[in-house]
C-alpha cells in the first residue's frame, strides 16, 4: 500500500474515530475524495474490511491490539487476493490498530485504580483542609448546565429512536412506486401483481424471522419530477415502510437523492436499462439506491463479449438508432468493448424508425463485415431483418432485446440470428413463475410485459432475502445487507452487487437463437472476468 493512504487514513480517523473502519462504503468515499490513490488500492482495503467485519473482527475492540487474528490465508482463499495484496492489507490494518492503541499492553490500560495504602497521595490535615477552587454557586451553575445538557441529549436520543423506521406489528412493508394511472397504468398494475405474487410465495414459505410477514403497498408515481418527489416523500412519512421499489427508470434521478435523505433503501426494478450508474454529482453511488437491472454500458459489453469470444467474429458492423437513448448508449459501449476484445469495426451506420434499411444493408454487405450488431434493436428488427435478406447481406446478426412479436413480424428473415436479453419469457424458470401468475390472477401476463413483471417479482425476492439476514430493520442495516449481496439466485439470474456502483456485477444474460424464424432459449451466459 502507498504511503499516501496512511496519511489520509490518519486524517480520516482523527476526524471520525476508529469506528469509521466499520463502514467501508463511507471510508471508500472519503479515501477517493481525499487522495490520489489508484482505485484498486482503495478497493482492496475496503473489500478486505467488509470480509473482516463479517468474520467478527471489530476495530473498536481494544483486545485486537494485542491478540489480532491473522486473516491473510482467508483473504487469499476466499477473496482471491494475491499473497502480496493480503500482506499489504493486513500490514495496513495492523498499523492502524497500533496507531490507535499505541502498541501498549491493553490489560494495563484496563486495570482499575485501587485505593490501598501507598497508592493515594496523603493530604495533610485531611480533605477538609483541601482548598476549594470554585465557589458553591458557580459549581451549582455548572452542575445545572450539565444536567440540562444531559436531558437535551436524552430527548434527542428518544426523538431519534422514535424517528427510525420500524416494522408495524408483524408486517415488513415494501412500497412499490409506479404510474398507477394514465397510459402506463396497465403495465404498472402487472408489475404490482408480480410483486404481490412474490409476497405470497415468501409468506407461504415463511421468513426465518417467523413472527414477520411481507406486505407490498402500491403508490401512484406522477410523471412530473417535483410531483413525484412530493408523492414519495408523503408516502414514506409512514415510518413502518422499510424499503422502496421503483418500477420506472426515468424517475431514478429524482428518487435516488430522496432515498438518501429518507434513509430508506430504493431498489430499481425497471425493465429499461439505466442510462448511467447510480452516481451522484461527486461520481459516488447514492448510498441507499440499488439497481436490479444492468445499465446500458453493461449490456453493450455483453454484446461485444459474445460477438468476439463466443461467435469469434473479428469484423463487426453496427446499426443503431441515435434518437433512442438506450440504443445509442448500448452502441457506444459495445463499440468500445469490441475494439478492446480485438475486433475491427468494419462499418457503422444509423437509422430512424420508419426509414428504409435497404441501402444500409447493401453498404454493410460491401464492407466485408462478418457480423452485424443491432444495439437495442429488438423493436426495429421487424423492419431491418427483411431488408437485410433482400439486400443480399448474409452475415450473422446479433441483436439486443428479442421480443415475442418478432417471429410474426419478420418471419423467416430471422433465421440464424442471435439475441441477448436480460429477461426473456422463453426461459423455463421464468415460464414457471408466469404459470403461478396465471393461476393466482386467472389471467395471462402478455409476452411484452414479462420482463417488467419478473424484475418486480425478483426485486421483492431480493428484499425478502435481505430481511432474512439483516441485523436490524433500520435503513442503514438493510442498506448494508443489500450492498453485501453475493451470488443470490433469483428467477432471471444470479445476483452479485458491485459495491463501487450499487449495480449488478457481471450478471448473466439470456441467449436466444432463431432457427427457422422462431426464437429458442439456449442458456444464460456470464462474461468471464479479465
């Protein structure tokens, strides 16, 4: 570890105390704000601290100064640290403990002073002859001030305790925010029903905290940002609501800062990819906001990875819609990662909805590209694919966002194409949940609504898992539990949260292959870490 980190840690501990080591997220933000460290140095320290805290280590326990455990082997075997990295981290932790407790014998500090002959100084003439240093009235005034200050501290403490979020009776309440009226209301009601389906399943199985039951409450989310912020703040004035779920991606920028102020975790379960990570103005993740959905950059990376590492294509063409924010963002990421994986960009063209595609397909055919990527092009593929065949462009197509309407719209022109989806109704696990949905509500979930429904369902399952293991129901405790999510099996994928972004880390994607004009689910694939 560089010397810079020691100087910054000394300053931080002087300001916030040794207990700042028990909050690695805050510590990481302080380190990144105050130093010029490489990101990996900060990450190694904070990642190791999270592991040590899980093992029961606490920096505020003075006995560690003398009897600190050696966690080096565990860091190497369980976290994948190199021996050198583990040595550096544990040497730094040991230095912090020595700095805090001075390396002295802790037991000597903890001994009480015992009044025995020779231990106390003799006062000639007894205590009565000891001169007073303060008049009685002055002393009474000081005592009164101390008493008043103590009472104020107690009042503030009771107010703070009463102001915390707590379960209502035996219910652990979740608020679901989405437009429950207007044009988007139908899909929002599907999402809420899917969330309720997850509640039913959890309550039938029972939480490990056997005295509690889940409850989800739906709230209308206005489209206007100011009205939305006010509506959510009013709903969350009910202190029995512990966690929020958001069903629309366009409200993230409004509600993420509000979640921090309310100290109530927010889980984003919108089917649309976020246009960026959950970062505030200082490029740090909002502490209380988490996304179940990968952002556009991750989806672009998945396309580039599959194109180069699975399909082994080296000359790639891109065809995207610059007016569609998701399509443009996925394209930028896919192009960057394709070059990073060693592929050549043979051609790149744009299109608008409703425009012709024949000329573009001819240009791609002449470019010599052996793969065409359609970033975010699922909805437009019905227009593009028939023109590809007519123009004689026979290269493979890799698309993002396969829809169940495509076979009806594009027919045999889909033959031989590959598609990468975050969620697809073709996945057998998802089909199983949709059968339960039909059984509970006596209605079909339309194919175009499946992704939104499954993400809402899995958001509740994720929160239920957090409730199982959280040490308490305060927002801070639940937030830490969500942040520590590792390899959690959900319906659509296995979830690990990246503590640096509060987004999914290398979440698997569904792979679909179109044979004879019809999509067939192949498997879920995960990018290997480089």
